[in-house]
C-alpha cells in the first residue's frame, strides 16, 4: 500500500508539506483545489502549480480528494450534462499531470456531518463526535453555524459556501427524493464519465456516506455491503470503484469491515483508515487509531487489506487534536502521524507473520516427508 496524507494547500492547511515529508513511510499526498466551486472546470495551470509544489517538497501527488459533484447531477436536473462535461474536462487536466485517482462522493447537499467538532475526551484530546439526538432535532443552518464556530478559522470541506447560499432551495428539491432516484442519477453520471476514465487512465473512487444513514431527512446510498454491491454492479467497470473509509462505514455496527474489504477488494482504489468508539445507538466519537482506543479491530482491517494484496493509496483519516495543536478539525499533524506509524506497524506485523507461518509450514511438510521415508 502507498501511504499518504491529505493536504489542503498552503492557504487552507496548518500542516506544511515539509512536515509531511518527515513522517516515516509517507511518500505522497492527496489534495484538492478547495476554492473551485462544484461544477466548474479546474484550471490546468492551478493543478500543475499544486503538483509542482508537492514534488518540490520531495513528495508525489497521488490523487485528488475531492472533485465535488454538482447538486444538479445528483438531482438529475436539466443542467447535469453541462456539469458532467465540466467534470470530464477537469479529469483531462488532472490526467495531464500524471494523477490517476479522483475521490468523490454522492451525498445530497452536505458532505460529512457531526454534532461536535471538538468534543473533549477524558485525556483532554479533542475529537469529532456524532450524537443522533442532537442531529435529529437540529436545524441545518443552526448546525452549520455551530460547526463553523468550532472550526478554528478553517473552512469545512464538503460545506462549500455556494451550496449553503441556496440551502433552503436544495432541501425543497430533495423533498420526496428516494434512494432509487439517487442510484439512478449516480448511474447516469458514471455511464457518462467512465469512457473518459478509460481514455485518460483515471480511476473514480466513491467515498461512503458519512455517517452511513439519513441525515436531516436526506437519503444516502453508500452505507452498507448490500448497497455498495448494488452500485458496483450497476457500473461494472474497473475504473469505477471505492474509497473504503473504515470510519464512515464503521460507524454502523452492522457493517463487517474485513468481510467487505475482502469482497470488494478489486474495486477498492483508495482507503481511509481510522477508528471510532461506539457509545449508544448511532452515537459515536472518533478516536485514536489504536484498536484498544475505539470499537474497530484495526489489526483485522489491516490484515484484510493485506489478504487482498492491496497496493493502492492509503491515508490515515481524521485524527484527534492533541498536544495543544490548533488545526482544521480532524486534520492536525500529530495524531495522524501516530496513526501512520501504527498502520505501517500493523502491516509489517501481518506481512512478517505470514512469512513466518509459511516458513513453519514448509518445515513441517519437510519433517513429515522425512518421517514418512523412515517408516
């Protein structure tokens, strides 16, 4: 696997590339152009400048996270073909820089949602947290104001201003919208762009819904093994795959993450790895990556990726805010760097454990054959 870190650019990230370069095992980053509105074409010169900056720091730009899908595409509105054409033009510009991966999502209106961006844990670290009772009674605009107040001056990816200006209108457009409507419009989008993926050599990696259930009454469709199987089958192309996010899918206790990794292995193009701690029902806190700190068995998750011989791009997902750091919620330096070391340590342990088992197996086989000859 190729270990990376997400980087938002000098103007949007507290973590400079020179610090990322110092994390053992991290050779590249995934990044984006967060100032480009959803639906607009990404300028080739800005992509190139970003790529050159990353390479000058001794890193590689391994993927784009994210090229946001315009709401008219998700809604199936008449303007969607224009926005799909813009998406394809952006893909061409990305491909020209040698970048072969685009992460995206198909969540209506909002990207990820949390009820708290800075919940204080017993050890005084701060984490992103979700409390269903708050979300079920919250007004979306009030929740946005609350989240922005905890964002420490950083913009929130997935909560782009152009969407929020028409928030009331968007909610009205999604009234009565069903899961089948979203599946149908996602298929239309994929059918239109996959030939361009083949032409430009770019893989599309669909991120799960975060959290994996309806929020503010908006339907979500990338939430479970059954639904992922459906979306992969409706566009059966190696260019159309997944960003397998353990924290997003793992928020639902019903999702068996190692089993899903093994089932969808050849369609996983990108992996986000983090842990969550369940509290009750749909309530959870994000946690340190260590298995004992959360509810997910990170050893079994890493082992599943090793079992499928995963060679794609990986990054630690959200980390805690620790050691007095002030940064974009979930995207400080320290805890993500700890997460990198932990994941690479688990990968090495799994790999060496398998080699040891193979060695023991060969020796036992040879010993058994020798005993048979003696008899």
